[in-house]
């Protein structure tokens, strides 16, 4: 890198740093500054741009599979896996008329880039980083004299996308729990920079909703006991007074869904409701996933791809053999 390039990089980094909101974006967190956006190969960009439709169809199919399992029209163990440890009242609320067909309006895949292609390690419908990504896109799009490919989504893509999840002409409320307070600054930045809509950020004490308001639930269902206004929000949404996303359906916050995707017993269902192409795409990019089920196997049985006959045998594998995340 010559002196001119070094000076340009320093100038860009200074511009980025000076653009940071005074309140920050993640409470208590700071970052090192890159002078330019992270580069992606055109082929990867095309793959990522097609991924949204695939993930939406997966959520549709997962929602159907979960409901059919409860109706005994699909294997009952699906519901047993997905509902373990969840309050029955929460499960039943998700099957009510209001939420039966509801899907999250935000689906964020956590993607790892590897030499063999990208890997989806998790799906998140309540992700941190929406405001941060919006700020990054805006800031790097505005860098002076930037050459090369443009920032994917442009300077307003994330702002416009988040704005579009709410009902038209409604007041929108983002409810941030105490557990998620790290992300409150980025949500406040997001609300302030979406100029075509009235978006307000509140904590879990707020209950001043009006008829027709929209609500983005920025709290996890596992944390309901600590979210004071959760039941008020759910009750008003169920009564049709407000519009809520994501719906209170724990099936979309359960990592075990990837184990269902890879289970051979469900292959006909996935082929039918995903379509062969989408199913193949997901199998290619979602790592093989198992449920850690203590039920004994028959003597000739083995856990697929691992060759183990019970999960305790993991303890005897070498570090090289144990490329797993629990």
C-alpha cells in the first residue's frame, strides 16, 4: 500500500468514526474501524439475494409441520421436540385464529463464510444488528471518492426494509426488554432515521397502544416472565387492536428446527412443502444437526454421520473428531 492509499484509508476511517452516533449503537460496545466495506464475490451476492425466499418458505413449512404434529397429521415427536420446556398457554396462543398463519417479518440468517461456501448457523427473527447494519450501509455509502462496487442494499436499504414490516399509516412501537437493552441505542438510531414513519422505542413498561398501532417485539419468548407488558401486547394483538411481529410462536425461536430439516423421516414433507430446489439449497448450507436425545438405540443402531451408539461416546472422541457445537 503506497502513501496515497494509506492516507485515503486513514481519512475513510476517520469519517466512519466521526459518523458514529454520540449515544453509540450497542450499549457498552465499541469496534475497530475498517476504511472500506467488506468485499463479497458477485456469485456469493447472487446466492444471498435469493436466500430470502428460501428461508421464508422454510418458515412457512415449519409452521405447518408444527401444527400438523399437534393435529396428529405429522409425527407427534416433532411437537414433543419443539415444545419441550415451553408453557402450554404460549403454544396454544400460537395456534389461535390471529397467529395461526403468522410468520416473522424479519428473518436474519447467521452466515459463516468458509472455503467450501457459506454456512447458515442459525435463523433469528429478533436479531440484534438491524440498526447497526443500517448505519454501516449509510456510512460506507457516503464515503467520499469511494471506488469499486457499491454497498449492497445501498444507503437506505435496511431503513426501508424495516419500515416496510409495519402496517401502512400506523404508529409503530419497538418494545425492547431489559434483557435486550444492549440493542436499544441502535433501535433508537433506526427509529430516528426512518423519516417517513412514526416509530417509537419503548421499554417493557409501556402499554399506551392505540387501535391500529404496529408493534415490533424485540424480546425473546424465553424471557416472558421478565417482560412486564408481554401479555398486554399479546392480548391486544389477539383481539385485533394492534398488529404484532414477530408472532408469539416459540417454534421460530427454537434451534432444533435444523434437526428437523435433516431428519430423513421428514424428507417427503420437506420435498413437498419446500420444493426440491429450496430443500436442496437448505441442505447444502445448513450444517447437519442432531437432537441430543437420551433415548436408547437398538444394538445395531447408530447416530447418523457420527457412528456413535449413544451421546456419552462423544466424550471419547479426539479433538479432531469432535468438530461439533452443543
